[in-house]
C-alpha cells in the first residue's frame, strides 16, 4: 500500500486537490454514506484510494463496470471518485468516477483499437527528455501534442544537463519546437532547475511526468522528494536506452505541497485523435494555414498553400511540416479505430476513388480505340 502521508502530517483531500469544483460534482452523484476519494494507484480490478480517513483498497462496483462504455471510463490514477465504504461490503467500492478535468491518453501500441488513459486530473505535464543522448525534436512534438490534448499544461524538462558539454543549443531548439511551453534545464546531480520544477507543484496541484525510458524521470522524482523513493537503473551506453524502473502509476506527495504522478516510461508513444493538441503543438503551421487559399487545405500540393510557401522560403522547416503530416495521419487512423462512422467514411472515400480511377482508365481505353 503506497504511503500517501506527508512529511509532517497525513495529507488531506485539499492537499490532493479537492476543490469546490470536485465538491459540487461529488454532491451531485453521491448517495447516503458515500465519501469522496482520489485514486492514488490503479491495479488490475481494484484501486488504492485516498480518503479523509486514510488510504484504502477499493474494488469496482458492478454497476460501474456494467455502465462503462470503454476501459477509459474506469478509474485510473488521479481520478476523483465516489467511494462506498459501507461496512456490509467486504471491501470499499468505487461507485462512480467524477467527470475529469483533464486526462492524459495514448493509443495502445500495435494494431489494437484500445485507448489508454494514463493519468487523470493532471494540472501540469513534465515532458522529460535527456539531452545527453542527442536531441529528438520529432518525439518531442508528438508528446507535446498528446500533453496539450490532455487539457494539462506541458513543461519541457531537459534532464541530465550536467552530462552535456553545451546544453544551451538543446534549450533553444526545445523552445523552438515547444512553442508556448516553458523549457527548464535540469540536473538532479547539481540541482539545476529543481526549484523551478517545484514551483509548478504548489498545494493542491498535480504534476505528471512522461518521457522515454531512461530519461531520468525517477531520478527527478527522488530529487524533488529529497529521498530515494523511486528505483533507478543505469542507461545502456550502446543505445542510450534504460530499463523501466517505474512499473506502476502512482501519486507521490511532494514536500511543501502538491502531488506528483509518475508513469512508466513510454517507449512507443502512439497517437490518439488529438485535434486540439496538434493545433497547440503546431501553432506555427496553424497560423500560416489561415492564409491558404482553401479553408480545407491539406498543405500537400494545393495551389495557394501558404504553408508550402513558407517551407519554400525557409520560414518553416520542411521536417516540421513532414512531422505535422505524419502525426495528422496517425491521429486520423487512431480516430477511425475508435469511431465506426469515421471508418465507414474512409471506406466510402476509397471506394469512390477506386471507382473514379477505373472509369478513367476505361474512358482512356475507349479514346485509344
């Protein structure tokens, strides 16, 4: 059972972010004897939930399982829930999940049509990237799109700055890629940037960390906590990859206020349908697109395309536009996996294209005759 107590006294629900908003939502759904709680950690078929009386293990009520339209409707770490601690039950039960203020989602790797909610009700997302193994702006664009789509505010955290001969170019590039996001250079070894990170986690706020395996997320958590709370492991010298040292998603209280949600390293960051996130992550492309001749311009060879013109003049990098196209395609595929109507529209579109192509070649054959 995770320790959800603070350094001096047990955390209250207010420490965990219980606000007037959550009180109103709880009152609208709670029944007699129900109490508010926040999911500290999600396990298979059950959760660890923090209540005003302490942390308890809770199962999922049959009605909640039955009425859940998809796995994403079930409680995950960070959710506020209606808890039924009735003594007639062998264990406490989660009766309902309160509507989320934000949810960090990612698509499952592979071909499965499964949407995964990684964390809920996060205020700030630390997008952690190590700068000792080379920069990866394309992955950063992908993760920023997902972070913006979640409804939280992303902050780019460049970790292991002490291992870089010259960290400033990495910071400047991250600022260019992560337009509109704060960028913080950090080093858990010499403490660089840690106070800046702590300033994001004030009382009642929740911060989450995402990033590739071996990025140094657990090391940052240990530095913020001032103790070896999370296990760490060496990164392989050959390819810069690390082992997953965090295997659960867990809320961790921070000294001085706020809570931090650690997530397992994301080796393959699969896209979800993220129109708002892509628009925020690529606001330069969106801004240029307003000057395109056609409002539905796909920036792929259409006449009067202002985005293509910006690439031609060097105002916009061709690699960035290619990344935008790639993520748009992935988002469209992700949307179709979870939306029958979109799949049908896509099938209908390609049927029309194929029919038109067949008719074209038939007519061309007749002209030759």
